[in-house]
C-alpha cells in the first residue's frame, strides 16, 4: 500500500529535460499541486510525523515552499514564516549569503518572525545541493529557533543536500527520490 502511494506521488511530478540548462532534469511539482489527491497526499505525508507534536512555526522557502509550507502550517495549527529571496521583505530582517554552483544568492527572514526557542519545521519542494536549505537552517538558528526537521517532497540523493542537513543535526524527511540532477 505504501509503495503504491509513493509511486502515485512520484508519477504526479513532471520531469522536464534540459531545463534550466542542458543536462539538468527539472522536477516540476506544479502537476502535483494541480492534482487534488496528490496535493493532499503530499501535505498529509509531510504533516504526519509532526501531528500532535509541538511545532510553533513552519518556515517555507520561496516560492514552492510557501505553497506546501502554508498547507502544512494549517494542518499543524502552527504559524507560517516565509524565507524570501533578497529584497522581498519590507520590515527589519536578517539575511545570509550562500554559495551556489555558479555564484552566490541571498535569503532573508524578518527578525521578529521567530521567537527564541520556537520549534520550527522547514519546508520546501526539493532538496538538491542543500545550499538554500542549509542557509535557511542557519538563519533560523541565528534567530534562536530549534529546527525540528526539514521536509521536502523530492530528494535528489546523488547531489547530497539532504546529507548536508543531517550533518548539521537536522532530521530530514523526503517523500520521493529521483536519480540524477
């Protein structure tokens, strides 16, 4: 039964070859989001291990992490905190630059979004290199959060991002894996 659910979820994700550049296969969850059963199954699967436990805030990484994180926060009766790309937050914020494969990027979070000791669940659609997710964990911890876990629909295990989070002491939950990039 669990394998059937896993396959149905995986089958609801569109793979687009050579996007955004040749040799990359983009894993597109918009098809999962537009399928009510797959979307519900994904959210329920992300929520399940944390239901009944105390999660004060769900932090979602821009942009698909907002969609999934908002739904997860609702199910857990938790608050939702957006982690945004540079220049998108209007209030006092903290930011962190991090390395990408080619260049750098920067994410931000409002300084008052997290209270010291808040138990936070980090959510995004996919974990690949782990650059954005590890930066998000660093920012959350900088604000005094206890990062309960990081949850993703998709893991690309060959790239190693989930392991980077585990090396930081973060529990990682993923729903499906794809080989390659």
